[in-house]
């Protein structure tokens, strides 16, 4: 991925010269303590791995009005699901930027990234993250506890899941998918094909 644009944001790769702003914004205790892996305090040397892209990852800097304001992305699990993560610097909270950025990331993951689903989680004391995930259509699937580097303790989390919508088109539809779509089109309306090849009425 090179760049994505939403109504207000440019989602681009992090650059080495983002380090100072990254440390000021993500190193803010109010941000770091709501993530599992951002230390607090955070030094520029510790920030360096966040500015690099690892294979299997989509990791975007969020630029708003020409400034770095946050980050969002996912890493691809072997199962084909993407684990979504995001943060916004405190001066820009409550403007809808996390929702706008993660909506674009999720769309990208389902289309270009060919993900089957997204997973995510938030600490139980992170209501705004819960709102963001629910606005995107994520639903809770369980509870667990996760180590929080900034708090230096285990913290309870709610785990979430978002399955790929049936109508989300992949950018590169696999050949088998194209054949299935063609067969679906040829099938009589109002019927479905059972696993045994027999036709059955569609559920209401
Ligand atoms: C979570 C976070 C990314 C949200 O960013 P944001 O740009 O402010 O999010 P949005 O504006 O898109 O949406 C926030 C929602 O939470 C709601 N909200 C904010 N504070 C809230 C609170 N204390 N209680 C209930 N809802 C709250 C907002 O009203 C909004 O919901 P709405 O659109 O229904 O009104 C940001 O607070 C953050 O970076 N926090 C620290 C890091 C973090 O938590 N990352 C996610 C880890 S899972």
C-alpha cells in the first residue's frame, strides 16, 4: 500500500522524520496505557520499530491538515484474519478520525488485502475504542486478559470480530470465486445449492 485518502485523512507509510511527533503523541500516557505494546515513557529509539513496516503488516501514519495525528493498521494472522490496531493523539480525540481511518483500513483489508475477517480488542476501561469498533460493525466474542507494557500489568480486554461482508468485492477475485459467481448467476432465483448438489428453497 502506498497511500489511502479519506474525506479528511491521508493514510501513508510512516517516515523516519515522524519519530519526534510519534513519541510526543503515542508516548502520551493517555494513549500508551490503552495499547498493549507502546511503552510509557517512550523514547525515539524505542519508537523506531513502529515507524518500520514488517512483512504481513499494514501500518499507516494518519495525516490530518498536514500533521501526523495517529496510526492505524493490521497484521495478518496465519488464519487469514487481520488484527486491527489504532490510536489518535489526544489533541484530536472526538473528531471521528479513528472511525474514519479504521473504516478505510478495514475496507482495504477486505478488498486489497483479501482478509476473511478482522479481530481486535480493547481494554475494559477504554469506552471510546469500544465505540469505534462497534461503529465499524465489530461484535464482542469474548473476554481475556492481556499484558499492558505501559501499565506493567495484566489488564482485562474484550475481544471483537468482524467477518468479511458477503457483498465486499475483492480487488483480485480468485478464479474459483469467479466460477462460483457465474454459477450463482445461472442458478434459478430463490433457490440455493446444497452441499449434496440438490437444490433447496432459500431460507426466508
Ligand atoms: C480510542 C481512540 C483511537 C478514539 O479516537 P477518536 O478519533 O477520538 O475516535 P472517534 O472520534 O472516531 O470515536 C470515538 C467515539 O467514542 C466516544 N467516546 C469518547 N469518549 C468516551 C467516553 N469516555 N465514554 C463513552 N464514549 C466515549 C465518542 O463520543 C465517539 O463515539 P460517537 O461517534 O458515537 O459519539 C483514541 O481515544 C485513542 O487513541 N485512545 C488511546 C489509544 C487507544 O485506545 N487505541 C485503541 C486501542 S484498542
